């Protein structure tokens, strides 16, 4: 019901409005102060570096003038400048020609691996433009059909597919070298007529089922989602929780309202650029298709100094060595793709502006709500502090919005693991070779054992690097975390997020107004020909096409560049004119960065000033969302918890060992990978666990986790009811001590828990080092279990 207003309530409402107004003013001041501090810090350091370089330049000019070298240096630089200019122009011409050829070929994925088509989405009952590929491993790499397959979903956010595998050191390469079959989800530039995201979700589900059909002896496929592909993977798993294996979500925004005041300006676009109505208008101008070039332009404007100047200067400065890398990346960056109006509307309405997936309100279609809690597969989230498109708050706050606390995560039987990189940027999460060799490699190797974790929230830590080259190794551990740890990532307590509720409501009204009053007129004026013309003159395309061989002005460039390549004389790096050029380039980029930082400051101050007002809070009151925090005693009443607690004294050897492993894990507070690997191997390969099957084992771990969560002491006291004989007790305790490892490596709390377990089972206290051999290991390995592990 709508809140009612009474004159009696006026003083209270006035005080509340004054409080909100004070909060808005504080937020604007905080944002402005942080922007100023950032500009002072970064540009202050860069200005100091400028003057140091200027002093070196002055010395170089003085020395060259004194030795009569200045004229020779000027001549050498002029020739080198002309040579590099011609070669750079030729590369830009080549880029434009590559774009035309790439588009004429249907914009195929930019994968660096060969592949074969497994399933074409156009042949499904509800046709879509998606295609399932199987990656063909290089000749020296062997994959095994019994190993868990990978499915990589690339972002469809303006660009084409393939960025997750366009290098040898990539997500694809890491999985292949570990022996896993790899499948890749790609898409054609234009969607099928009438295509919706519900159709895409069904197609992805069909692809996953086809992969499972091709690998009947392997566990369920691992789904890797990059950026937009991350929320697509979450939608797929929420709608089809029975078909997916672990989800790896890389740089994926799932809580779109989140961010840090003073940073992350992209989240304000919906409120300042017209909301859903603007998107519908652009889709209408495209005759029912939304041009991905609009999204790419938004990305470029986040860092104009880099995207409009620095990357071209870097090419110009080292034109011979930079050519291949530049053209390789630009082939993906300039491959613009499209969405139907229904697709982009769902994305903007449900995610970008509505933030509904995180809040449990998203519907993939009428009558079908998406609930992240239904996902039972482990979820691994990879975020980075250097990511200005998907900051850690947007990547992780969905956990806070979905679950009451870490207790509910355990009760739901969910395993959520997150990892935050210190500095890599958004694209670096997918394409950086160093990230692939470390973070993605460790996630892939740890995936074999991650399902042996007890349900809960964990932070994955990679540390203690040892060895060099191919022998480089890292120590990986999983530290238990609470929901409050996620909240600490957002220093501002999310106090600005209610502002976005007003954006959501106003966006709905503006979309309705556009649909009723302007849309019929706009659609009547647009034809396929005008839509095609609008695409061709888009600035993102024009800045590339102007250098094409089709442009008569560029006709001479190819021949002149061929002559320039034969020029062997180059200016030396210490040439004072080269130093002056670099100094000039740095100052141009810094000037553009300063403009960007000032723009972001004004942009954020405008948003907070408009939407932080008391009236706007009133406008957005229907959509304001505050997560209800349940008391742990209420969580105990959940049906899953009640059923598990009824079985506290029931079971046998398997239940007892799993319960004791969970008790030890809880006592430690973190799990090292070596212990996790021993635990996973035991639960997969040794009897009686191997014959249980993966689903039954998961159910036992879930049930015993709830028992340990709510009845820790009683869980210890009832262990004798599960292990009736002395031999069983010795064997069970020997198994968990083998997993625990050497005493000197244990936390005191772990040793204390082991002593309590022994005492409850009437076994002698620990006297010597624990067993180093698995007491459950039989003479014959269980091959299927070992393969699953």
C-alpha cells in the first residue's frame, strides 16, 4: 500500500527530509574531495615527472647544440618522424581494410585456436544467433573426454566473441593444457528476428546439455563467464540449476547500483543519459536493432586519453614492433555486434537500471523469476581493484543482497569463492597473459577440489610464489569470510544506492511516455536504408573507415609505406627531438586524463545533487531495497535446516568422516589447497565415498554442514552413534588426521578439535605425528572417482 500522509507526521517528515538533504550534501562533498585528492595525487606525481623529464630534455638540447649535433639530430628525427608517420598511416589503413574483410566474412570470432561447430543456435526451436564451438587443441596438447569440460561465454556487449581465447596464454589455453575439453560460445553480428534473452538462455541450456551428452563420464561442465557473459552464466544456472557445474564469473557486474563514491562514474549513466527511453530511441533508429557501437563508445569515453590518443601514439613510437599486437586487438575491438530491442531493453531494465537480478526480482520472461539462491553449483568470482567498469563492489555485493548472511549460504548448500586482484584492468582480467598464468591457472587447478569445500563464503588467496618458469608454483588457501567482510569492501555503506531507485522509477515513466507519444512517429520515419546509413556514419566506425583504402585520399599510402620500410636510418632514443616528442605525448595524455577526472567529478556531483534530494528519495521509495537480515535462530527454522538436524544421530561411517572434516575446517577458519586436495581425493576415490556418487556426496556435505553450523557440540557428542565399533572409530579418525597433515602445521584450535573428537569417541589423545598414509586407500584405485577429482 502507498504510504499515507498526515499533518501530524509533518515534523517527522521534515526532520527526515533535512537528514536526507544533509546526507546528499555530505555525499557531494565526499565525492568532490576524493576526486580532488585523486587528481592531486596522480597528476601531482605526473607533473613532477614531467619537469624531471624536461630537465633531461634541456640538458640534451644544450649538449647537442654545444657539440654542433643539433642539425644532424633534427635531420635524423625529421626523416624518422616521416617514416613512422607513413607506417602508422598504413597500419590504420590496414586496420580499416581488416574491419571490412572481417565484416564481409560474417565477423567470425577472434580465437587463436582452431574450432569445430557443435551446435548452431539457428537450428533450435527458438532460433538465436549463438553457436557452440569445440576448441581443437594444438598438436602438442592432449585433452581427455573424461575430464570436466569447460564452456566459456564471452561478453556480448558491443564487440564480437573470442577475447577469452585470442592468445595462447588465455582461459582457453589454461584449460587445454590441464587436459580439459574446451567449448566456446560465440555469436553472429546480427540477432535472429524476434530473439529474446529467454531464447538465448534456452539455447545456452541446450548447449550445456549437448556438452554433457558428449562427456557422459565427466562431471557437469564448468561455465566461465566474462563480463556480460558472467551474468548470462548466472541467469543460465538460476533458470537451470540441475545442468551446470561450477561457475567462474570474471569481471562481471551483478550489483549495478554499487560502487565507491568518488569512483565508478559509469553507474550514473542511466540517471544522466535518459534511462531506458534513450535506449529504445536508439533501437528504433536502428530499425529494431541496437548498435553495439554505442556501448563501445561508452567504454572508450571512460578513458579517452588512452583510447583516443595514447594507444595510437604507442603504435607510432614503436611502429615496427607494435603492428601485430595493435591489429590483433583492434580486430576484436572494432567488430561491432547488435542486439534486438527486446534484448537491450531487458538488460537495461532488469540489470543496468533496475538492478533486479541482485535483488531477486528479475524475470527472464513472464511468470519465471530468477532466484540466485536456486544455484547449487560453486560460484567463483574474480574481481579487481583496477577494474573501472566492474569494480569489486559491483562484482560482489550481489552476495549481500541475495543472502541474509553467511549462515544462509551454508544452509542453502552454496559455496561462493571470491578473489580480488590488486591492479589489473577490466580487459586484463580476460586477456592478460600474467593473469592467465597465475589467477586463471590456479582457479583451474583448484577446481578439481573446490567442490570438497564445506558450504560457505570464502576468499581465495594466492601467495608464496616458488620456482621459475614452467615450475612456478603458488600456495593457494581458502579463508572463510562473513557477509560483513563483503560490506567492508564498500567504504560508504552503500548510502548512495537509494538514489538509483528514483532513476529506476523515472526511467519507467520516461519509457512509457516515449512509447506512447514519440515512438510511433520515430518508427514511421525509420527504414532499413536509413538505419544502415546511421550505422555507417557512427563516429566509432567513421574514425576507422576514414583510413580505408576505399578513401581516395589514402591511395598513395601503401606505396609510400613500402618505401618507408626500406629506410634503415632511425633516430636514436637519446635524440633530443625524440625526447621532446615523448614529453609532448605524455603531456597530451595527462591533459586528457585531467579533463576526464574533472568531467567525472562534475558528472558524479550532478547525479548526487539531482537524485540525492529528499523529493527524489520519495520518488524512488517503491523501488528502494533494504536486505532483511535474518536472525540465526530464524534461519534454523528453514526446512532444509530442520530436516538436517533431525538426522544428527543417524548415519554411518561416511556421515561421521564428513562431519569431522567439517569440524576441523571450522576450527581452522581457512583451508589450504593441499589439505583440500587430500580431502577431495578421499571423498571421490576411497570407499565408502566413491560408490556414493557426486550428488549423494554433495547432499551429505550439505546436511552435515547444517548440523555443524547449528549444533556444533551435539555434533561431536553424537559421533559415537555413527561409529559403533572401535575399529571404525580408529579408521575414521585416521582418515581425517591424514587430511589434516602434520601437527606442527596445524592451528592450535585444530589440534584442540582433534583432541575433542578423540575424546568423544573414547580414543587415546594424540601422542605422535599423524598418519601420512590414507587409511581408506585400497589396493585398487577407483578410476572414475579419481577422474572426477
